[in-house]
C-alpha cells in the first residue's frame, strides 16, 4: 500500500467501520476480518490502527462498546452503532457517493 493509499484509508476508516457495525454488534477481530472480506482483500487493518479508531469513535458517541461474557467465560467487547453514528454514516455515504461520482467523471472525461 502506498502512502497515498494510506491517506485515503485514513480518511475513510470511520465510514468503513460504521458501515460494518451498522449491520449488527461486532468485536474488533471480527471487524478486521469483515473489512477484509467486504473489500475482497484490499483492506488489511491492524489492531494498532483499528482500536484507536474505535476508541475515538466511542468517545465521540458514534459507537458504544459493551463487554460480553462468552459461554467459555472469555470476555469480548462488542461495538454497537448509536443513533448519532447511524446519522454520521448516512451523511458519509451521501458525501462519498457525490465525491466518487465527481472523481469518476473527471477520470473518465475525454479531452477534445
């Protein structure tokens, strides 16, 4: 991944994470796997990238983390999208749709 790709990802992380969590409660490792699967292997998040983003989003009220005890006694923190997070996701999807359409228009424009 180039530096340019990393910068694009950094600006998109919040929307990507919110999108996955909007489908239901998700824990960190599951989130990493789901982002990779949905992107056909393009996104390879590391825990050192994901968890700070999750903590920031939780602090901003976009998601809520809750500890759950699994049948084997192991505890796992699941993340839930909040109404504020759902609102933000809706806005991000709208902005991304407009932005990506504009980029496609420029990249695919034929010169005279």
